[in-house]
C-alpha cells in the first residue's frame, strides 16, 4: 500500500505486486489440482 497525502487528508492507495510470469510452483499446484479432480471424477464414474 502507498500512503499519499494529497491536500490535507491521508489517503490509502492499494497497490498490488503481480508477477508477470507465474512461478513454476503455481503450474505444479494447478496440474496437481487438475489431477485430483480427474482422479475423483474417475472414481465416481467407476462406482
């Protein structure tokens, strides 16, 4: 967050630090989550 003092009152301006390229762990978690969803779907289909 940035603190700026325009005129006479304090104002908080939220700033987000977004990475332009996701980290490898992000892709790993995404693939793991999709794998779990696929496994659960297959288990439900078999039963």
